[in-house]
C-alpha cells in the first residue's frame, strides 16, 4: 500500500539506501536498471580511505630558487682583474655601532663561499702585504657577490752575489711599500704581493747592502735581479803556516774594514765561530782577527766581487798543557809591549790546556788548602804542545 511504501522509503533513506516504487512490470524493469547503475558509484564512494595513495605537496617556487650560499665574494689585484683563488685570506667581522670592526666572525682562505645571517658586517680581503676592506649589509633572501680590489701588484726579486752569479739564498730582502708601518723582510728569492706605488728595496748579504727603487702598478708582476756585489770568504785558523788546522771550540773570527776611523779603531763588519767560518763581503780591503783559545792573530786581505776565497790565518801558536793536582786556580802570565807581566788567561781547575802564542810564560797555581802560590815557567813553540806539571 502507499502507507507501507512511505515506511520502506523512510527506512531506506535512514540506512543510506534508496526506495523505488514500481506499480507494474514496466516500472519494475526501470527500477532494476536504476538500482544496478547506482551500485558501482556507491561502492567507489564507500571504499576505505586507507587504500588511497598519500599526497605529497610540491615545493614552492621560492623553495626551488633558494641558493646554496648567500655570500660569494671575490678579490682582484686590479679593477677588472682575474679573481685571486689561492694564497689570499678573508676576514669577516660584525660591524660595531660606529661602523668599525667588531667581533670576528670567521677567517677563510682561497675561493670562499658561505652563508651570513642578516646583519651588518665588515669584510676584509688580504693577499701578501695588500688588503682591501668594505662594509656589507646582509638582508634575508638576498645573495651578495662583492668584489674587493686590492690595488696591488706582485714583486719577484732575485738577489744575486754578482752579475750572472749565484742566487743569494741568505740575502735579506727588505721592501718598504706604500702605507707600510714596518717594512717587510724576506730571505733569498722573494715573491710578494704589495700595494701599488713606489717600492723601496734593500738587499743585504753579509757586510754588503744595495738599495733600489721601483714603481709598481695595480695588476703588474715585476721581476728583477738585484746584484748585491759580494765576494765569498771561508776562513780557517792554523797553529802555524802549513801546519795543523785549529779545530776546537775556542776558534773564532772577527772581520774589520782595513781603514781605521778617527779614533784609531776599525769598523767590525762580521764575525764567526769554528772552522770553515763563512763571510759574504763587499769588495774592499779588510783585516781578519783569528782567535784560538788565548792566542790572537790578525791578517789583512782583499775581496773582489764574485770571488770565492779560502782564507788561512796562521796564528803562530802552540798548546800549553798544565796539570796541577790540588789546584783551585791556574793563571798564565805573559809580557806586554813594555816587558811588564800581564795576565793572559786563567781557569778554576786542576788542568788547563789552552792554545797560546809562541813565547815565554809564567804559570801561577793556587791550592785549595791555602798557602803560598806555586809558580813555574814554560816556553811554547808554534805548532807544538808544551806540557807542564806543578805539584
């Protein structure tokens, strides 16, 4: 009945179904077609949500375009020059309230790339003795590619002992560049980046020194041989000419200019210790003083540029070997130019065997127990050993 149909329709609606009324065979067939066609859609609608593939959000355009680094600085010697990628350094500071350097953030080297937080910075680029500095304000989402120009060039200096001579590896190369508070000094062959402008160069080797001045432009590489002009001397001391070489800890040398000053002294230009002492000297006349223990001798010599010379100094000395059992002090006396006794040397020991000049000596021994000193004489011959025992 119609009343029954209303009740069934209400039930179908409450359970998610549908009530279709069919009053005859034709209506029934139409109802069946409608119900079959609706079933797949219902099944698709009621499929469990767990079986659906999860959705992934596509990256935004801003995220896709975000760079790896926001700070990519470069440094050049000159405007429009090639970037320096080796040997250079970067210093990054927080900017203080007055615009000066604040706290250090980082020190980096070479071709540097990095990330900086938003804020105010001071950026410093260095290479050799040259530097450039500039402020930098970093804002979020921006990329900064500052190029700092050092306004500098490269000096390549080769100190040589003589024209066409050997490289002087021990030469001190001092460069006073524009703005230098203290000149920089390197040794031997030198490659140095310095601010452009007038360069004052001093090369020193031994007693020889030479000055030069050059102009350097930004981006330029200037190569130059600097001839110091020296001769090379190797000095040794001998007890006697043609005899045994002195090779003890007491061997030493001093080199003086031959010409005396107004007060009668000579200017010392070098010194060395031990056998095979080496000297690089400017051309000129000199006097070398050789010391072997208590013996001292002088010998004049001349130096020429580019010359290598073996200098043999005959000291005219022998060894005085003293043995004094129980002694606490041994003193050796010789004579001065007026024939008066003078002390030559002493030792606080029971034994004393120094080299002394050939001649006559008095030996005074003081015993540890007190009492009157003992004295004995001895004659020393050049190139010989003289032994003395004092009881």
